[in-house]
C-alpha cells in the first residue's frame, strides 16, 4: 500500500514504515502529524485518485527529528571582469516516519 500526498509545496510517494525528509514543520520531535492533502492511495489493484484530493484520505506520521541538509555551494563568476561571488545554503528539514495510510 502506498500514497501520494502534498507537503511543503512538494508531492511525496510513501509507504508505511518509511522515513522521509520533508520541508521544516512546526511540530516538535515525538509529535504525531497528519497529512490530509492525499492525492492518491493504492492498495494492490484498488486505486483511489482524488480530484484534487482523495475524500477522507489521511497519511499519519511521527516526527523523528529536525536538522539541516548538506551545504549547497553557489558560485557566480564572470571571467576577465574581476567578479566572483560565493554563497552557501543549508536547507532545514523534518524527518518523519510514516505510521499509517487510510482512505
């Protein structure tokens, strides 16, 4: 059984027991979080597709931790113009373990 849901402007395909990294959520580690913007739920041959969301569809999960991802280096450079700009960015994330999927 798997589901596709929206969180943080992105869509995620998940199964039960899977640990995923989402955009930073306001929940504390150890808290339960419910995602109700479920777009698809598939259980074998039975597939429920929403327009845009599945009626009564829910994905529940447990917040494991929060953190920051690897640094992404940004480099802007123009040759022969004495121009070089360096910048770095680390994106915040929340790690969530999927505990349940329902239609």
